C-alpha cells in the first residue's frame, strides 16, 4: 500500500469519512499545531489545552460524517470545533474555579518550566495578525473571538450601543483580512 | 446590499470565524449557494486564515498525539475502512453508558426488592415481638404459679412429715356443745414440746376477731398463740412444756390474756 505524503483536501476528506486512521494521523500532524495555538490562546492553561485538543480531535473523528465541504474548508470546520470547545471549557465552572485557585496560590508549575522553550502564544497565529489592528478593534475581537462574548454582552460590558459593536466587529474583520498572510 | 457590498461588509469573515448570528449565517449560506463570487471570497478568506494559523510553530506536546490516537478506540467507534452507516453509529450508545444503564436498572430493581423485603421483614418482626411478649407474660405467670405450688407442696410435705412422726402426741379437739361441727387437732412433739395445730373445721370469724389456742396446765389456761383460718396445713403454735388439755376460743384480734369461756369452740384432753 502506498503511503501518500500529502493529500489534497478532497482526498483527505474522503479518506477521513472512510475512517482511514492514516489520514487521521496526517490530519493531526498537519493541523494540530494551529488548533493547539488557538486553544492555548483562549484557555492560557497548558494542561487543560492538552485535554481540549484531545477532545477536539476525538470530536473531529466522530463527527466527520457531518462535515459538508460545500459550506467551507475542513480547516475552518475544525477551527470552529476547537474554538467552541475552548470557550465551553473557559466558561465551565470548574475551569473558572481552578483558574481562581491558581491565581490565589501562585504556585510554581514545574511543567511550565519545561514548556518555557515554547513560543509566546500571544504573538503567533491569529494574534499576530491582530497586532496590526487599532486598539478598539483588537478589543472587540478579543472579547468576541477569544472570550466568546455575544454582541449583547460586549455592548453591556464596554458600555457601547449594540449597533456600534456589530459595525466595529465587521470593521475589525475587514482590517484583519488585510493583515492576514495573502495567498 | 449588492454583491460587492456584501463581500466587503465583513459578514463573510464573521461567518467563517463563527462570530455571526444564526440569521446572518443562514443568509450567508444562501448567498454562497447562489453566488460563485461569494464562495470565492469565502475561500480566499479561509485560505489566508489557514495560512496564517498553519505557520504556527507552537506544536502540542509530542506524547499528545499517541493519547489522541489511542483515545479514538475509546470513543466508541471502531476504526476501519469501508462505508459506515452514520445513523446506526449515532444510535449506538457508548459501551460504558450501556453498562452503566444496565447497572443502574439492576440497582433500581435491587433497591425496590430490598425495600419490599424490608417492609415484609419489619411486619414479621412486629408480629414476633407481640407473640414474644405474650409468651413472656404467660411464662411469668406459669413460673409464679409453679413457685406457689412448690411452696404449698413444701408446706404439705413438712406437715405430713410432722404428722407421720411417731413421737407426736395427737390431741383431737371436738366441738363444744354450742359448736358441734367444729374440730381441730393438736400435734404435740413429745421431745421438743412444739405444738402444731391442724384446723379441721371452724366457722369463719368476724374481721375483728381471731381464734386463740390455750393449753390447760393444772386447771390454768396458758396462751399458746392466735391463728387465722387461711393456713392450709399445720400451724406452728407456741412451745408448751406441759399440758393436760387444749382448747380454742374466739377472742378479739391479737388475742387475750384470759380465755372467754363462753366463746370456746373446741376442746380436747391429752391422752394418758
């Protein structure tokens, strides 16, 4: 059996829907870093990020039948699964409590030290592209995308009208598009 | 809003990133389905986003890949090639949850059974407690009756032994003229000089009266003690060293110093 080094998107999706474990391994190798970055940027917690990444790939494997290529690329689909899982975790009671306890105790995490060689998650991926945006645009994207706030919640917390929130998010996204790597 | 305006509005980006409302998403899907240019704009943004994120150098821990791949076996879906029926898979619950469900059902059945048995046993327990109390009561009664019988039997035995004793002098005391039916008997121990009285027949006295036994010593009455009629066997009286005759009179309760001669019921002379 030949082992393809790369798959086209169509081949990959077909293989995944056929429950091809090799294709799944390729999917992991190819996309795990990007998904992991988003998860880490949302959660800011290495251990929980590991758990969520595992959960995300398990869900990808289980829900691959529901993926519709007509509605977008597979990466977009996976990215949304990863972001939703992260925000669900972020908003879960036990995570918030654990976060609070951690902040209170200020204990030294030795695992953190072993990960110190890793890049700062604040300046890679989508965050890097956001750096070029105006502060008020960065703020709404931070709240909407990384914290998972609804438009109404942003309007409430930032004390700006709902309509302004909507237009500010769209303007921010238009700017963001210009700052992304161009193909 | 024309197509160009729609494409440059930021709506496409907000839908791709998951920041759009359900209504906006629904409209977006319609636009994609009907307009090639919208699809292309979407694909452009998706690709540039993908490029931006894929350049990430922040790889997850190496050991996590093995954990993820091993986790697939536990996710309830056996990895294999070929077509799968997604619906059947979706309806197949996790093995763990099936087991748990059966375990929960079994626990419920056991709980109900246990509760039923508890009620049954408690009812039985109450019934047995009642019966036990009844038995305990009747056993106590029987024990008391048995003790009373033994006491009586002991009395009779002792009386019989006295009567059987060859050294006993028996003095029959028949009724006097006014009381012809009355009769008592004195058993007088010739060695110890103890006096025992057997009441054969005497009328029931008034409550403030009591019978008194007298010994006649050289024509003089000597008090030998008072007695009641309820004694079933021999009644031990006072020790009388010497007497020629015995008599019983009815006196005031507690006895008198001198016998009331009119109230003499029985009298008997000592033989010899």
